[in-house]
C-alpha cells in the first residue's frame, strides 16, 4: 500500500509541476495540435504518394502520437528533478525506487492515451473509417500497451538527462526515430531490413500494427500477437530504464556531481 501511495501522490505532484514551465494552453497545443497536424499531413501525403489508403497512415500516426507524451513527458519529468534541485531529496528517500519512478510515468501514460484517442477521432472525421463498438475494449488495450511502452522508453532517456543538461535532443531523436521505424509514416515493407527489424523490437511499432489489424480484421490471433509483443517490449524498456536509473544513482553517490551543471 505504501508503494501505491508513493506512486500515486508522487506522480500527481510531478505532473502538476510541469505547469510551472508549461502553461495549460501551450500544453494542450503540444499534446493535441501537433499530433493532429501529424495525422493530417501523413494521411494526405501518404495517400498521394503510395498505394495505401489515407486511413492506413492516419491510424498509424494516431497511435504513434502517444509517444509524444511518453517520451518527452517522462524524460522531462525525471530530468526536471535535477533542474529544480530536488534530485537530492529523491535519492535520499527510502521509498521504493520502482514506485517512485513509475509513479512519475503513469500520468503520461494516460495523457498519451488521450492524445491517441484524439488522433483517432480526427482519423474518423477525415477518412470515414469506423470501428464496431464491440472492439472498443481491444482498442483501449492497444492504446494502453503502446502508451505504456513509449513511457517506459522515456525512463532511460530521462535517466540520461540526469547526466546531461538537455533531454530535448535525445527525446526528439527517439520520437522521430520511432515515427520512422514503427511503420506509422512509412510502410514497414518499404523500409530497409535493418530498420524494419529495429522497429519490430522497439515499443510502438507493434502497437501500430495491432491497431491497423484491429480496424481491418478485428481482435484475431495476429492482433493478439502484436498486442502481447508490444506489452513485453514495454516491460523490457521499463527494466532497462530502472537499471540506468540505479546506475545514475550509484554514480552520483560516488562522484557527488549530480547537482552540478
């Protein structure tokens, strides 16, 4: 129970702290307007320059948009502990480290799901694609697994941000890299083999495939395979992030330079 309390309260407070440097209107524009333009652009451009229909690109970009909250939000939240001078209190806390860091990720998982749902609503408006009400449950599972996977990827990026002054460059490379290799913007079969394989072993890519499968064929065996793969990759990314955070913590105790810029 104490771990849940740490995760919930710590996550809520860290999420509210974002508004110290990002106003609510700007936050809404970042989380909703940017993904909306992304969906519109790739739906129009992809349909005009390939044999794929507009909904193929719109669906892929709608679910990939959750990575904006997961990657940028989680990485910045963790790195802000150093920027605002609170990292020392975090490292001295006897609280469970998994609850402490995962709690800071949970609000961004929900934000990512809302972002993707908004993108899907836009997809319905501009392409006319529909989804049977019976498939809404599997749809939410896809968005949850994909958003959680992208947030898990933001944890090691945030940990690296504790060692460097800037997380924006690394987060941008990760976000737009996922946009490329996940198959959201470019069909996977058009990618070089190395990028196609990389996209299959990083979060988000299997979520994109699962969503398209759900809209095209329903929750069949192939859909389940993509969904399970996405969830497992999220667990791997989260574990990697925890390992990196523990390394940063031990390094800071040894060198005493975590508060220095």
